[in-house]
């Protein structure tokens, strides 16, 4: 089975995606979303679409994510235009999800979990933001 | 959050873990919108369960895939083991399996029979026309045997030029009919190596009998085949228990013979050869004897076939040569022999196939100070005729050394007169079978006279063997036969007696 799951069609699970003034690309998932492979692929495609080949630091707000499927994690393991990824959460659930994500896949770019938005932005900026 | 609420959630967590641990890895624990510590534990367990489930599934998929590959490899291996690559017939191992199955299936009923075939002179085809021609013959033979045997019999190639047909549920007569069909099927000429070859086969048949297992069936058919091959080309033999006893005896004899060679059980006796013109001893024939620890003194007829099977012929031939030449050297020293005295030694075709025979003889003659002309090598007419170029070359080398060559058992083979003249021989020994009726049968006398004339006209000297009566000796003398040996003059003697005879005043005999 398992490295594909197509139950959830790519839909309005991404609430917002866009560059902020500091040059960081911010992606926010819809509340309670289950990130499966199609969702993950949609996110990667959208990021690539926006970056247009320019490498940019990516901040993913996953505070309201219900779970990340195994298949989705393999999607995130492929290279995209993100130069570094900060995962932002607040609850113990976020921490487990994020660290599982970090532990299981070997991300092609520096990836780290934060509970503070400011820390996340600082870290991303220090990673050599070349997309601004 | 109340304590009771947390308790309920913990309860749910435990229930979920129980389901997971029972083996249902598809179960997921509920995660509440609170996203607190309990939810974090549930999330972690869900993620681990998913990971585990995924690993199991991929493992199972891999095992299933490998199992299919393994089964296919096993089937292929079985096919290879069970099939003769060249002909596509069953292999020896499949035949064994099928023979065992057939015996088991027959129970108390009609037992399976086995027909073994071995192509005659196949080595000659391979040696003279090449392996490709040999393979072509084997393939064609396989096709013909399959067609002749017909279904449902198992037809196998056991390796080399040996084939087998396992016949089930047939009366002995019917089995023999199949054997005859198989033999006939091979006889139409087979095209190979640019020529059309006539192929025959030796056939051994073993009828099944209750209590006989598959291995014994094959063993006995092999014994019968061996017997058929011994009797010449295109021969069929049905196994009998006497063959088995003989085979067993041969096996023992072969083992004993190896011991005999190293433990001095072999010895030579010497039969005097008399010059009929002078009545004096002109030489002696060395005859091998085996002083067997339990069977007593054995004549060569009793063990030379076994020696041949054991591949000991050449070793024994060398032993006889070395012993006979050493003894002649001793007689040269005492009592002293005439340079015309010759010691005759019998050699088998296998000895003459060895190119190193002449140098070996030369070495022995030098070592024991024996004149080459004091040695005479006896070779049967049949061995010379069938020997081919190696035997002819060895005979020439021996003659060049000065060693005399004598055609043994003359008159029993089919020498052509022109061939006789071309041989490097100097003597011919007339077989005992021709001498037997000499004194009593007038016609036989004429026949022997003709043979003697033939020998003389080829420039050879004649030695008659098997002389038992004075009349035979006198008749041969009248017919101008030069030499003779036989019980009338003396039976074969142990070394001491022969030496004593040679020490006699004038060496006269008879």
C-alpha cells in the first residue's frame, strides 16, 4: 500500500501562502487538516510556483494540523525551492508531529521546529536568505 | 479539564493501544482539538503505528515477491536436474525418482522393468568425427528411442551414450518387444559429421520382481548391460541372478587383486619351449599365477578380466615384464643361457597402448643385463588387429630394440595374409585348438600344414602350443614346425624347478 493516499483531494487545505515583508514565504494550513500526500504535493507545487526557481526560506505554520501522513512526509523529503524550513507549532501535539517529521525523513534542506514565531524567523534569516 | 474527563481519555488511549497491540495496526487513537499532552501521546502512537504498519506491509510485499522468485528458481532448478540438457530426455536423477515411484505404485501387481542401452563404439564416433557429430548422433538416437518406446514410458539419458527406458505394467514378453524395437530403431543410418553412421547398441534388461527397489532395478540392468557389451555389438542380455553373483565376485576379486599386487601374491611360472629340430630347450614362456590366500593358485583366465576392469592391466603387465626379465638375467648369470634362449612374455592390448612401453623394456634389459633378443613379447592376433596405430607403433619400437614379437593364438583370429606380412613380428604361435586333433584327424593335419606354410611364407618362425602327446610333437616336427611347448614336454614350472631344468647337463627335454 502505503506511499500514496488519495482520499482527500487537493482542496482548500492551504489557508494562505505568500511572501512576507521579511522575504520569508509563509504557509498556513487550514484548521484540523490531515496532511496527506496530495496535500503535501499541492503545498510543494504552490511553493515552487511562487518562488519561480528562486530559493526562499519557508515557514510552515502547523499549529492546527491534525496529522501528517507517512506518504506526505516522503513528498516533503524531495527537494523544492525552499532554502530552509521552519516548522512552527505550539502544542505538545505539534511538537510530536514536527519531531516525527524531522526524525523520520531526512530533509534536503535545514529544517527545524519552533514554538515561537520570532525564533523561527530569526533562524530562517540566519540560514542565508537568498530569496529576498 | 476535569480529572474524570482525563480518566476517560486515558481509558480510550489504553483501549486503542490494546487494539493496536492485538495486531490491528490500522487502528488510530482519537486526538482531541485540545492538542494537549494526552493528544500528543495519541499522535505519537498513531504515527508509530502507521510507520509499523507501513513497514509490515512493505515487508510482506517483499516476502511475497521473493517467494514467487524462489518458487520459480526452484522450478527451474528441478527442470534442469530432471532434464538431460542435450537430448531433452529425463536425466539420471529423474529416472531414479520415477523408478522408485513405479515400484511403489506397482505394489503387489506387475512390477516395472528397466531397459538400459549403450551405443556401441560411440567413443570412436566422438574421437574420429568430433564431439559435434557425437552430439548429433545422441540427439537422433534420443528421438528414435522416444518414438520406438512410445508413451507412457520414461526415457532417460544417463550420461555419455547410455540411455534407459522404464517400462511399467508390461509382461516380460512385451518388455523384450520394446527392447527389440529400440534396437531396431537405431539401425537406420544416422547422418553425422558428413557421413551416414550405422549405430547399434548393447542392451541390458531387468524385469521387475516384488521386493526389488528402484536402485536395484537400475543396478541389475547395468550388470545385464555390462554382460551384453562383453558379448560384442548389438547384443541384448536379460539380467539373471548368476550375473549378479559374478559381478559381486568380480568386485571382490578386483579388491583382492589390488592387495595381491602389493603383497607379493602374484608369481610367475615358466613353461619350457623346445626346439623341435634339436630337442633342446630354446626358451620359456612366463605365465602369471595368483597365489590367492583363500582360493589357492589361480590361472590368469580367472583374474585378468577383473584386472582389466580395475584398470590394473598395465601395472600387472609391467610387473610381469620386470619379473621375467630379472629372472632371465639371473639365469644368464647362473647357470648361463645361450644368447638364443628367449623368455616369452604375454602382454595385453592396454600395455601396448602405452608409448613408454619400449623405453621401459629397454631399461629393464639394461638393468638385468639381458640381450634384447632374449625377450619375446607375445601379443594375440585379435589385439594386433584391433590395436590401431598406437599398438603398431609400440610393436615397431620393440622390434627396433631387437625384441622379438610373436603373434599369439595364431589361427583363431581373422588375420589377412597381406596384413600378416606387414607386421613387425618374427614368430607366430599356433593355438592349442588347432593342435588338439593333429595326431588323429588327417584333415586337421593338412590344415595345420597349410597354416605352417602360411607362417613360413610370411617369413615367420612357428611355435606350436598345447602339445600333449608324442605323436603331436613328431607330426609337427615332420611339418617343419620349429618350436613347441605343452604338457608333453613340461607343464609350467615354479622358478626353482625351471632353474633346475636349465641346470641339467644338456638342457634337453621331452
